[in-house]
C-alpha cells in the first residue's frame, strides 16, 4: 500500500499530525501496535485530560535547546485547541495556574480527534506490529499486516513512561537507525523514594499531604506533597523530579507562607506546647512524628532563642533524604529524547533523513505538569503535519 504519509503511533501527537496532513490533502495512514489508540489521552488528567495550559511559553519545557519549542508553540496555541473543542461542543474548564481540563472526560477528546481524522479520510491500522523500516526510494514500513510505503514517515511513538499503555523504545531506535542522536533518557514527573533508612520512619504518614515548597538548587515548586508508602508524590514532587539530578539533596519548606520563627518568638513566654502551635499549620500526624524526631515537644517558654531558630530552620528547610525516583512504570513522561540538533524546529523533519519526522514526547522536549506535555504533542504534531 502506498501513501503520502505514514505515521507510527496513534497517540496525541500522531493523531494531530494525521489530521493536519490529511486536511492538506495528503493520503495518511496511522499505524499503532496497541489494540486501542490514544490510551494516554484517556488516562490523562485523572480521566479529565489536562489538555493544555493558558500560560504557555518555552520556559515551561525542558530541553537541551530551550528555544526548540518556540516556532511550533507560536503556530499552535492553547486557543487553537480550544477552538477545536468548541467546534465539537466539548466543555472545558480552567483550573489553578491556567490548567485546562475537559469538564466531561478524556474520551471526548479522543472521539474528537478520531471523528476529525475520519472526516479527513485518515486510515488506521491498530494491533499492527512494526518489524522494520527502510528508506531507499521513499520509506518502507514492514509490519505483521504487510509492507506499507510512503513519501514521508512520521515517528510519533512517545516516550518510555507507562509501558503498560504501549510505550516502548521504538522511536529512539528509529532515530539511531537514521544516524540521529538521542539524549539521556530519565523518568520525569515521577514520585520520589525515601532512603532505606527513612522509608520505615515515614511509612505511617502515607496519605498525609502538605502544601509546601520543594527545591533543588535554584529550582523550586510550591504545591502539594503527598506521603506514600515508599516516599513522596503530589504535584510539587512530580514537578521537582524533572529537575532533580538524583544526587543533590531536596529541601522542603514545610511552611512557605508563614514566618514560623517570628510566630514562635512572639509566643515564647507562653506555656503552650510547640506541637499545639504546629498543629494549627501542619497535619497533626506529621507534627507528631516531626516532634518525636526532634525530641518530645516542650512548652514554648522552655525553648531558648537558639533552639527556636533551629526549629524554624528545620521547618523551612527540611532535608528530604531521597534515595531515587520511581521508574518509567510510574513516571508521567520521559526526560530527554531525540536530540533537537538533528531536527528542524519549524517542521520537526530530520536533518539526517529528509522526509522523516519526529513529533511529541519522543523528542527531547519535556513539559512541566499542567497540560504542557499534551500541548507539546498537539503543537509538534501540527507543525509536522503542515510539511509531511
Ligand atoms: C498517567 C498519565 C497521565 C498523564 N496526564 C497528562 C495530562 O493530564 N496532561 C498532559 O499534558 N500530559 C499528561 N501526560 C503525558 C502525555 O500523555 C504524553 O506526554 C503524551 O500523550 C505524549 O504524546 P505522544 O503522541 O508523543 O505519545 P503517546 O500519546 O504515548 O502515543 C504514542 C503511541 O505510539 C504507540 N507506539 C509505541 N511504540 C510503538 C511501536 N513500536 N509500533 C507502533 N506503535 C507504537 C503507542 O501505542 C501509542 O499509541 C500523562 C501521562 C501519563 C502516563
């Protein structure tokens, strides 16, 4: 079968690319080894798909080339995706920090993409295992459903995270096959594990959450930290995991909106217990453990100024002794990917193999939590679809 464009990967970026290319009149075939397409869209945003973010810019993405995203983002904005939703009567809502979610559920977005692709006559082959690629006179894709040929080939196979949803290393191998480089791959937006020493100490806090600021080096995020059986998760931790080198320490300001030193000094003549004051600002279960670790809490009038300063320091700069981050099974995305030096930022086309394109998470572009990864999938898929 001969097509203008073959896209490997029926996820967010592949479907957007298919739609854009087919709307230009190109004949398009999308292949996916999974029995069901767009499975990550379906589970995204807790089933409500955090599909984009009103606040958009290169600073919300990590890449060895921070400007790589600029062209694609400027040509496909959050408003462009919202127009698509509105055209299909899909309701959405804006939450904190500009995060855009479906009011209904994620399947509405998958249905939208499919109906638009079908209207534009995009062909699909699901459950289709690709066994080889070659490029002599155009591209040849060998699969267990036959050999497909095309002028352009788009790799939209995503990252390594959530192999249970069809992720694998196909895209990186394809890049290497065509002489392109791949940067170091790491799990990102992932929970963090306590050291073997601290895990049993904090295991009893599983389920407790604290609004805090987590920092590594000069990078910090404020948001929820959630204790789990093995470590910590929650938005602040997921965000910092993408920037953490796994060796440096992580510091947590447990009371980012309170000057606890001044508060304790103000009350230092009182007989009120330290734990009673802390209970007003932090979850009781955490305070109990924290106080136990510091020594039994005393009435405030029994602490010296130095002791109060030390208590304040350890609440504003609590060292999280993390052993590492969870792996790709629990990571929302992959940090790193196909090196952007080998790609055109305007078209996503390979500089090593004309006609070969890479889109979405397989590229060395990782968004922050908050709809940025799906937006990158839409924007890069759209950019390639204009040229493939
Ligand atoms: C649990 C979870 C929740 C998330 N929530 C959000 C969110 O709310 N907002 C957000 O912005 N991002 C979210 N993300 C990240 C986001 O889903 C991804 O970044 C995005 O889907 C990447 O799009 P993609 O098209 O590059 O890859 P994918 O959507 O992963 O699609 C890749 C496709 O390629 C197929 N494929 C892989 N290998 C092969 C092969 N060898 N042959 C054929 N087909 C293959 C896969 O089956 C898959 O269908 C979430 C991720 C996870 C895991």
